[in-house]
C-alpha cells in the first residue's frame, strides 16, 4: 500500500512521514498532560501548540479567534478532496497532508473525527485495473498491445466500487496514521441507522469509547448498501443523511462537537458562483444570508453541492457546532488548511450566529478605496483644508484625547515595558507638535496629486504627460503609537490615498478618539469613509492577505512586527525597515566638544526610537585618551549599559559584558562599543552588521567625512549630526509614515512624496501606430515640452 504512495502525482508521502520516523518516535506519552501550558513541539513542520481546550458545549463560537479552544472536531473530506482529477484513485499526497494535520491536532489533546469520501473512487480504480487485466490477457497474446489500448471499459456500478474500495481506503488511512503512533477505527453508517434509536445509541456509545481511548474514528456512509435518499425527510428538524455533508453535520451535533470543518474543492462560500467575474468569497456567513448567495453547480464528484453543504452547516450551527467550509484540494496553495482553521486564521467561510456591530474589514477596504478615489478628485485646497481642520481638532479636543490616553496608560501598567509606555504616552507638547507637523503637510499638499513631471510631444497633436497620482489603499499597522494615527492620516489625505489603520489594542482608547476626529475633519468635504480604523478581531496575517483591496502595507512598530508582516504579506508590497541598527563612527580627528553631545543625543534622548544609536565605533587611536574617557563617563552618568565588541574587549583587562551579537537593536539604554582601525573598516562594519537605516561620522576632516558619506550604503548618512535627525518632521516633511530601508520607490523617512506614484496621459487625434511605420505618413518627434507651473500660493 505504501509503495503506491511514493508514486503519487502529488507531494511524495515520504516527504510528510519519513523525516519524523527517522528523527523521533512520537508516542502517546508525548501528548499533552497539562493543556494550560503553551509550547511548540518540533516533530512536525506544523507547530505543535497546546491550548486550553476545556469548553462547555451548547453554543457555537462567535469569532474565528475562539476556534483554538475547540476540543472535539469533525473533519469532513469531500470526494473532490480525496480523489484525483481523473476520479479513479486517491490523491495520496493530499491525504498525507490531511492525516498529518489531524494527527497534530489529535496529539495536542483534541478529539478528532474524520468523515471521509473516497471509497467509490478507490474501488473504481481497483475494479478498472482488474477488468483491464482480465480482458487483456488473452487479447494481448493474440492481438498485440495496440488493440489493448482501444478496449472499452464498462460502466462501473457505484455500490460495487464502494464495496471494492472500502477496505483499501481504510488500510491506507491506517498506514498513514500509524506513522504518528495514532490508531484509527472504521465506522460505516446509513441513513436508516439514525432512524433506529437503538442503533443511534450504539453508534454514539462506540464513538465516545473510541475517543476515550484516543482513537480517531473514520466514518463513511456505507455506499455498498445505502438506499436512495428519502425526499424532504429532514423537514421535521432532523437532517436526513443523504450524503457525507449531512452525515458530518448529523454526527457533529449528536456528538456535541465544537467544530465541523467541511473541505471541498472551492475556497468557501461565494456570493455568486465561483469563477464568475464578480464572485467574492464570504468570510463570515450568518443564518438568514441565504438570499444573498447564488449557488453554482455541484463539484466534479460527490453527492452534494454547495447548497447541500450550506444546509448541513446551518443545521449543525443551530445545534451548537461551529462550521468552516474551505478548500482542501490545493495543499501547496492553501497550506495546512485544517490547522490554520483551528488556529483562527481567515481560511474559507466561517459560519457564525453573531453578527459584528460594524462593517467587516473587506467592507472597510472597499469604503477606503471609494473614499480615497473621491479624496483624490478634490482640489488641493480642499485636501489642505481637511488637514488644517484636523490639526485644529488635535488642540481643541486636547482634554478628551489625553483622557482617553490616560485610560490606555492605566490599562497598560505592568503589561508593557517602559520604552513602549513612553511611545504610548501622549502629552500637550506632543499634540502641539503633531498640529504643527500637520500644518506643514497641508502646505506641501498644494502641489502633490496631479503634478506634471514630464511632457513630451510624441508627434503632431499627440502629447504625453506623466503625472503624480495616489498609490491607492494603504494599510498602516502600528504598535503603541497613537500619535502615528493623525500623522499617517494627514499624509494619506494629502496624497489622496484611502487608508486602513490597524493599531495595537494597548492604544485602543486613544486610537478611537483620534480616528473619530479624523473622520470629523474628512466630513467637511464628504469623504469621511476614506480613512478606516480596523476594530474587528482581524489578525495582522489575515489583513496581509487582502491583496485585492490593499496596494501597500506600511508597518510601524517593533522589528519583529515588521518581519512578521514582510513574511505574511503575499502579493502586497511592504514599505518599512525590519531593524534600526544605527551606527556612529568617531574618527581620530573628531572634536572633543562635539562627540559627547552627539553620542548623548543619539543614544539617550529617546532610546526606544528606531533612529536611536545602537553601535558606537571608536577609532583605535582614541583608546586611552581623554576623549574616550569623556564618552565612557557620560554613558555611565546616563546609566547606559555598555556591551563590548570583540576587538574592544581584547584591549581591556576588565571589560563590560561582551556583546552577544553585533547586529542588535536594543531599543533601551544599552549600547555596543567596538574598535576599528580606519574609516574603511568602519564602513565595512556598518555594511556587515547595520540595517541600512541611519549611520553617522564624527570628524573634523572634510575629506574623510565625504568619503564616509559617499561610501556608506544606508538610507540616511550624516556628518557631525545626531542619528535622531532621521525623521520626517525634522526633515521638513511634516510627518512620515515610516522610514524605509528598501531600495525601490521610497527610501529614508517617507513623507508625502513616498505615497505617490505616476500614470501616463496621452492626448491624440485619431492617431494609430501604423501611421508611424516605415512607409507611414507620420514620424516620431519626441520633443520635451515645458512643464506648466502650478499656483501653490
């Protein structure tokens, strides 16, 4: 049986099983003893995370994020999931992935039940093979191989195929589950078994006993003897078992399961038939929404179409079981769909009885798109007026803003580190600075959208223009920084972009009032919906998948947040920097008066900032000089913890703690000091260990300084200036959406210009390309035309 698996057209079975067989023996003793402890096992490439699983059944989960608490789970595998595209045989690689995921969840202490199709397809494969073999032996001896290829295969009766395939299907499941030290048991049922009370009790008792013994029950309709479905037999509130969809729903309710996962060959439930131009995946489906859905045809195999799945799902939901319908046919595309669903990720369609109070994030994305387009059509003066009004509101409503911020700070006490609390805190001076920055943005927005960058006369009466336009819809994700919201909103308004904002829950009160003020300012010109604050339980990873709605993601937060977003964003560009490892090189010709001021400001003024100094490079000639002693004394006074680089440590008899890594962003009063022999060695160190953010040289030698400025490949390179100047407000940009270390589109502090792209406008009079051919009547001119000056007063 396993030899067939290696010949699968999908991913080899050995890829899923052999690494774990070779590396470890997973026994039942490895299963969770204390589900309250959260940790990750490494025996599978699916994280083995234990979570609290105790739950009283009776009401379905209201939100996806609660699915991780599901204890008892039914996974229904549709025929299209289990079978190959030719419908003759099983999709073995796909099944291996499913078995792996079910095993992971079972070994987390959950109780897994499989409802599987596939017996008919497996039996069809076996019977076709037997028929071909029996028919061909005599003919092959007399007629040759060519006639063998032309032999007709009789139509195979489904019940006979089921009888032939059931044992082989179960043997395959047993072989797969054995690799994870999990025992499986087969149960065959028919609709009549549910009409007989004694049989129902027997079935219920058998399933409970198997689950108690940590065995995975594998349930299927007994297609070898199943009678035709009785029409309308489920109108009395009990669903009739017509197919495996209704079987899974019936079992889920009778076994009081927490979650039913229905895997099919479509991504979930759509508002119109999948494949049609306007079809949109429904993230959450509520009872009563059936009228908004148009059902398509059935899948290529199987008894039930999507309408049957929805009917079964709603029936299970009514019985207290949560339901998700998702695609299980493309493991390379959909990933580990079962475990992703249990982890609460946005996969497929989630059935819920609780409607959210506000719009979904998809609806917010559409509102931001349409609102942004309206915003872009406003006159520059109107966009500037909105920003000026927002700046006024920040000062006029100062007391309400600070009161909301106080609530955030009180709730964050004891939960956030001191640097994060500083970022979270708002003050009168911060609000005043914000208002000043917003007015700078308003002034610069007069000549942003629609600015002509280039004019070319292609030919007579054929003129081309390149003009600035908004990027589209921006998603800005920020942590512990409520002051980020009005800054980013003002830049989006000035550039005509729609905006989705996702703030950290630690700043929920502050973000809420700042967003309300932003929408109040937008309302003066009827574009209130252009800026949206995502308040739903959307995970950042799910937001990063909305590639049809979002054009650019800008993360503002920790380096870990940025890395996570860069990893999660598929198909959406991410603008930002993962780390702010800023260097300062103190040259042998540095001024004594300047060095300590620059080091103190760069490191101590705001150590949590991404543009704070993290590594101080000292020229070797400065060791054991008064200048070096002054630097060390100042750092001690400021209570900065020093980490010695390898070369620096080698010069000291008693050195500070040696640095663990030269590529560290401390974000606190900590600093790495390293020794270099020359400006070139300093540059090489920065290129090797830096993050291309901001790097500084302190020297009085202009030639050395210019060499440093020209050769350091970072977004910001300074001479005799603090690293803290790397900021949109200090650059005169008014504010910034972030600092980018990428090399495409925008680099360094990203202000208004970085949120614009361009489009080409061509104005002609019946021009066709054929007129410019070798024998055509027209010639290309390609003349540069003057750019008109816009009135920005």
